[in-house]
C-alpha cells in the first residue's frame, strides 16, 4: 500500500533518504497515512530517548563496551571519549552532560532550527493555499509533503510526492538537476576525444 498518491516511496525529512513506504510506520493522522520519519530514524530517536530518560533517573544503560576510567560513552555518536570532551553539568550524576561537546552542539543547533522552523497545521494550509494547492515544481499534482532544506531545517514549500522524492534522488543538488534539464533539452554532455585514450570533458 502506498501513500495518498499511491507513491511507493517517501522521503524521510530526518535522514533525507528516499525509502519504500514499508520503511515507514503507519500514522493515520498524517495526510499520507505514514509516519513523519522513517523506521530507522524513529528507532534511533527511541534509543537515544531511552538512554537519556534512564540517565535522568540516575540509571546507567548497559554499555556494549567497557568504558575506561576518566572516559564516558556518548549516546549521540556512540564514541567513548575522555571527560575533557564533555561539558560539565552539575545537575548530572557524573558531573558531565549526557552528550559529548560535539553532539551537544549539534543537537542544540538542530533543536533550535526545528523550533524556529516549526510550522503549525494552519501555516501549512496557508502555504498550500498560496501555492493554489499545487506542487510548485510540476504545477500539476497536489501539494502534500512539506519539504525542508536539510542543512538549515527551513521549510521550502509543500511538494507533491513525486517531486519531493525526485529532489532526493537528485541528491538535492541544483547542479545535477540543471544538467538533467539540459540533457533532456538535447544539450548532450559528451567527453571530446582529443587523442587515442585521451578525453577532454566539457566544463
Ligand atoms: Zn530517516
Ligand atoms: Zn557524541
Ligand atoms: Zn510535483
Ligand atoms: Zn547519474
């Protein structure tokens, strides 16, 4: 079973990957009937959340590898690092944050962007109305998937399933998409043979 449009693929806004709809959980509350993130991203979040909750209760989640003295394992990156790689946190049991400095910074930035760019259902409906209900890329299919800039977390537009998946397949790269468009218009990109076995590629 596919989503609303019957598309067998969906793009996960967390990892940015295009995956078969079977890689998503069911969620009737969403327009496409599928969970927001893919299964892998949800279980990664669940694992991180479980460790964080246990750590808050003062319980240590069993470590897979023994942690040497003066070291700590970060549930974010999974690395075991010396305490110097952690910010101090007087409220925690061991006196350090749960996540290492690197992961702590990355999480802060991501959470901040998530909050800053969080749209309400109302915002999304307004955006769709501004787009006259249509995907702004193909201008023919209904706008049903909120598309994010994965680097900044900013909402770009509401796209149709196919175009959203398409952007992911083209790696979100304008240069690749432009070459694809030129290619379709007949501007075929071909290396020029200048000597036997020596080719010059057009710039
Ligand atoms: Zn994912
Ligand atoms: Zn880390
Ligand atoms: Zn489209
Ligand atoms: Zn290619």
